[in-house]
């Protein structure tokens, strides 16, 4: 039986009145549920109720919570040093992490810049592209191409390459730099493109590449912009056009990296390698904020042989030893496990249990790829009511706009996943 709450209610009052949560109003805030502990795939609320986590804390907690090996890695590193500046100093956790990232990412990505968060890694990638073109004498190539309905983060540069109209940042459109947007790829992940179907994309490059430094996109999976899974043929074509028109390709793998789509990195679905790649979220298994931007030797050398002679960025907490040590252990746990088998099992179960929901009148579409399940509704979801329903049913799912989506921890068992999909089905059919 759930235990009575020992959570200080005055804290919740202060939270409601003074603390901004992500994309939440302070005058009419969404309800918050106080979590007091987490273990495995369960979040324990202050009233003793346990929720099966369907969100991996926004893509991050791939191993679940309170993982002994990650706890030990954190404790061991804490006994040595939690942080030292990365300017003029280096340390083993950072070196080992960068070495591993070079080893496991697509071929050619050999130079690593450690960042604080996913959004910062996107800022770094964009600055790399601008410095690269400037060093080549192409200072006029200072715009970016990208795909509509994309999402790359909430900092200024990242916002500027998110969807300018339907995205979350249209209020800032008069403030942000103007970039160039192509239509969202229309074909699904399982569908093929014929060459002539991409002629408009080729024309777009032909007309605009002279002023663009790079093309930035989320490979295969567009996340917060709509959870759309598109054809690998499209990504392959973008790679070809970037090469043809002297543009860099930036792959934002912050959400898709480290196995979520069934490949270690989503670029592998198209068998391509970008010029610059951003990784984050699951990098530390959800323990600490950390991200990285990787690039090629050619890009790095071009930047460093340019006017500045250095890359112009340097976060205060760059290369944080504690975060790096945990990331090393998280990658070890992932790569030493049968992660591919786990993802395949999750995908198979999600298809079996979610795809039938497409028959409901309220459902527009159902999509599954790897350990991602998406039910797109015909209407906006009433988030407070949906959250209350899911909590009552013992699961943690946070809908967004008209999407009820899940990306559970890779370690979730079949029965727990079934409880999540049953809750989704019950909500949709209520």
C-alpha cells in the first residue's frame, strides 16, 4: 500500500508559485508530482505510489535509475575530484571518453569538443561550420539550411534552426537570424525515394547553397518537432548534396544517439557520416548534463589554420571529470550489453501493442522505431488530465501537443512495457 506523504507541502506551494518548469506557465502551472526516489524503471512519488517510467527522463535514463555501476563510478570520481577547469588542464575521464566517442561514432569523426548540454553542442556545431567557411575565404556562407518541423534546442543559435512557424520558438522570429528551411521529408522510415522525387531538394541546394555554411538536421527521427520518422534515402541525398555544393552536414544525434533507433547512431540507417555530429542526453545515462560535438580532421585543421587560429568556444564546465567518468561507465554498460536485442524486443512489442490503436477515431497515426513509440492524436492532448490519468494508472508519460509518445529505458521488462501501452490504450479509448 502507498505510504502517507512525508513531503513538505510548503515546498510544493513554493514550487507552484515561484519555480518555472519546462514550457510551463507560472500563472496557470501544470501540476507537478513530487518524486522522492527512483530505481530500475520506477519513479517513487511522495505518497508512496510508484510509476513505471515511459520517458527515460526525456531520452536520457537508458539504463534506468539508481544504477549500481553508475553510482560507483560517481562515488569513485567524487573521491578524487568533482571538477577542474579544462583550459590548460586535462584528465583521464575526459581523455577516455573522447577516445571512446571517436571509436564508436561514424567514420571520420576524430576531433571532440566537450560541451555542457545538447543545446550548447548545437551552438558549437554551428560556430564550427561558420569558422570553417570563414577560414576557407567563404565568409558569405553564413546561413544554414535545415528541415521544417525540426528541433535543436532552446538557446539562441539552436532556436534559429528550429521550425520558424510551427515550432516552439516562433515568438522570437523577429529576433533570431533567418535561415533557410526545406519541407519536411514526406516519406516514412520504411519507404523509398525515387531520384526524381528529390529534384526539388536538389533545386533548393542549387539556388541557396552559395550563402549556406551547412545543413543541420536530426537524422531519421525528428523529435520535439513532431516525432516524425523519415526515409533513410532522404538523409543519404542530403549527404550527397552537401558534398556537391561545398556545405558541411551537421547531424544532431542528441536524442537519437546511443541505440534509441535500433542503430548506435541514426546516421547508420543511411550508411553516411556527417562532417559534424552532436551527441548528448543518454551520454551519461541520465546522471549528469554532458554533451559533445565531434568533427573531422579536415574541418578542425581548416578552422585552426584560419584567422582566429583556435576554435572560439570554451564552456566553464567543459570536460567536467564527474560527468565524464559517469559517461565512460554508461557507455561501457551499453556496449557490453545486448542492447540491440533489447531494442529489437522493445520495438516488436511496441508495434504489436501500439499499432492497433491506429484504428481509433481519435488517432491520426501510430509510429514505432526502435525504442520509440508515438501515437499522434487528431486533437491537442489535455496534458493535466492525461498526466492525472496516467499517474492513476501507475505509469509516467508526458504528452506534448497532440502526441502521446514513449521512449522507455532499454532495461524495461515486457510486463512493465505492457502496463505502459495498456495505459495508453485505456486513455485513448476512454
